[in-house]
C-alpha cells in the first residue's frame, strides 16, 4: 500500500488525484497546490473515502504535505520552471523531504534534456524518477482515462504501475530511458499544434472566399482531410464554447520545446515553427488564457473576416432575439447579433462565472446591432472621457458621456438590451464589458477591508474595489473570493504569492497596461508592490 502526493491540483492534476482515490493499492493521497480552495476541496474528497491524512495543514508549504512517509510524488504543473522549483528549489524541496527509494513522477510537458537532468540529480539523492507526460484533457483525467507516455528504469516503472493503471486508459512504456517519454509527447504536440493552426487557416480561407463555414466543416469531417483536431477545435472556432478546454499558452510552451529540440538535433521543422508563430501571434493579441481554438482570431484579424459570421442563416421576424431583424428609422434592415459575435467586441475571458469582452472602435465608427442578454459591469477607459450616440432599439438615438474610469452596471438578464453605438469622441472607444453569469462556490459575506482598497460600487451580484498604490507603496492582502482584475492606470508592479505564509513564495514582475484583465480564484497572502514611477490603479471585481 502506497502513500502518494499529487503536486498541482488544476484541471488535469485534480482529476488524476481523484482517480488515485479509487485504487485499492493506494493507502493515502495528499494533494498540494498554492490554491487553498483546491487543496481543501480535494482533502474533503479524500477524507470521504478514508484516504486523507488525519488533518489538513494550515500553511500551504510543500514540507507539510510531503515527508519521509511519502512513497510517490506525482507532479502535474504548468511548466519546467515550476517542476524545477518543486524538485530542487531553495529551501525544502523533494530532494530534502523524500525518503531513500521514494519516486518522483513528472507528468508535466518538459524537455527531454530537463527530464534527464532531473533524474541524474534525484538519483544522486537516492530518489527514483519517472518521466511520464500525459494527454487527454480534464474530462478524461477525471475518468481515469488519460494517455500516459512513461519512460524510466524497470524498477521505477514497476513501482508506479498501480498509479498508471488508476489514472490512465492507455499506458505506453517508452523504451530508451528517461527523456524518451517527453520526446514522444513533444512529437505528439507538434502534430496537435499544427493540426489546430491548419484547421484555423482552412476555415478562415473558407470564410474569406464566401463559403458557408458550417457546410465546409461538415464536408471536411466526412472526407480525407479531416482529423480529430479539425473536428474538435474546428467546431469551437465556428461556435466558441462557454469554457476553456486547453489554453492557447500551452501550445506556445509546447511548440517552443519542439523548436528548441529540433534546433539541437539540426532537424528542420518548418511547419511546427510556423504554427508556433501563429500561437505567439495569438498571445500578442491577448489570447494566452483563451481556448487554443482562439488561434483562429489571428487569421480573422489578418483577413478581416469572422468565422462565426460566415454561416448562412435564415432571417427571422423583427424582434429582440439574436438573428431577428431590426428595421432602422431610415428603413434599412439589420440582423441582430449576439454581443460576442459583434466585430468590435472581443471575448478575452470566458468561463462559467463570467465572460469578459474588450470593446474598441475608432471615432465616427458605429457598431452593428447587437444584443446583451446578461447582467454586466462596464468599465470605460478613454483618458479624456468618451462621447457616444447610443441607439437603443425602440428608442430614439441619444447622446451619452462617460468619464475615464467610470464603472456602470447594466441589468440585462430580465430585459435584454439591443442597441448600436457610434463613437463621437476624438479617441478610440475603449470599454471592458464583464458579464455576470453565475455565483461562484466560494464567496465572502462581508466587503473587503484592506489598505489601499476602496469599495466604489456594490450591486447584488458583485462588489467593485479600486486598488491604488503610489510609487514605492505596497500592500499585502488576501482576496477570499473569485474576482476579476482590470488595470486602470498601468505601471510596473511586483507580485508575491505566499509572501508571509509560505516558505516557497512565488514572485514575478508585471508590466501592467491599462485594460489588462485576469480572472482569479480566491487568493491568499499576495503582496503587491508598485515599483514604477507612476500611480498604479486596478479594479478588483468581487463575485458574490
């Protein structure tokens, strides 16, 4: 009977850890992550099947979750740097915490060179190592049906085989020693990444040529040019999903591994390199956190087309639903679009709690008729103020003015808003529309009281705070709620997670720009320092 710790309880790691709870060969499963919510939730799941430790440590420190009784540590982290920190970082790490003969299984996508280096350093401390990248997605991880590409020595592989049988449906043992599993994953990711980009390119070409992309998609799916990635990602390019299945940033990382290794081997990989550049282009457009199918937006931006609008649909009667006709005062007819499909509205975040859109368009430009069907918060980011003509369906066009930094609430779930907007300012329209979709599982009954934070708006579904730091100022704060951050006045800030509660705090510098946005789970003990030369201001939008 083994004791296992899973480090990294995200979409993949959380599902894999829960699969281990079903194994009769595993006595105890501990889950470690820097998210208290993820750790607490998994602990309760393990406790329910009598496979949790006797108590849950208060501090999120690796040494409280891994010790001399741990047999196997399974690492499911985002990148090589995080794996390096857990295994060999300053202070207590796996080399100092694990007993002789214990085993480290790295399931993250890393380079073969790092895997070999990690094995050498761990073995020197009498700790075994298995290079075991994975594939399959969060749904299969929860079902215990992922694909595993494992490499290592026979003793190590035999030791962790019960884990593989619990987590995976297809377990491939790759001969040649540590590093070969990562090499298989690298080749797999080359194919996957290229297929996604080619799917985007094909559908964009179809749209530019005036084809009905839905018909084109159906034709290809039944023909020789199809692939799993075309069927899966192509569908989401035409009809974007409500949640993120695999972030675009993953392929920036994975195809960069392909590029680096092919360069070392002097092996030309021109298609992989071209695909990498398209994903990098997507990241530069702010799509890193979106689904990897959003790489199609790179082609949309270059070609001036919208894949989702290149569908032949039947016009319906005049009304307030998407697809209905709005007969304008001059007699022209316009089809009402869903706000996320309107070309000046760009979805930058989409999950079960919110959908965030950035709205940008030039002076004297007018949006297409579009429909808002969800309650929303609007943040206006034009420094000299904004003047618009707002034409709401059923009303006469009216002038409206917004100050820089103004925040408004729009209640559209009960009565949807259909309108067109004309920018009458001398500057580009810049607004962030944050839709309020669902209540999160963790909320705070009371408003946040913290230095440098001011509550500026509160409606039933949310609270809006303004964080303001002068140059040289800092604040350490916990946000015990799901929240959206939006930068109002940008600058250079340092952020440290676990600043006072962790032996292994994570620090990074953020060159924040006005309009930068991010979605966050509950965050404890984060230190924010203004290291720039100007005032830094950021909205913190709490979901209640």
